[in-house]
C-alpha cells in the first residue's frame, strides 16, 4: 500500500506486536517518502530511530523537522522536546 496511515499502522504492528523492528522501520520510512510534507509521519520515524538507537539518523530527522513552519509543528511540541532530551549531546 502507499497510503501513509496504512503504512504507519503496519509499521506499528510490526514493531510493537511482532517485534520486527527492521520491517517496521522500513514501513515508517516509506510513510515519510509517500507524505514528505506531513510532520506526523516524520515524528513516527523519529520515534523508531530513537528506539533503535540510530542517533545520527534521528539527528538528521530532527534537523528536517525543525525546517517545518511552526504552524505545522504546534501539535508535535511535546514529542520534539522529548526527542531533544534523548538526543542531548548526540548530535554534532
């Protein structure tokens, strides 16, 4: 499927139910590719990157998220702040 919400549901199923993080991670990435302008899907990818301790990738995702207008990011402030805490000292 190429619908980003369906891809996200499948990714959550893979990571949280089946514990197949590699497949789930790939689905989160695909959702971002399908809907690059929608920050919610990048937030999901960021969560997966943090969970898999892919800190350099998470730093790049954070940089990209920071390029979104504040208007689009207002609903994601809590997640961004939590990610910044997790990434403290890990981004160069």
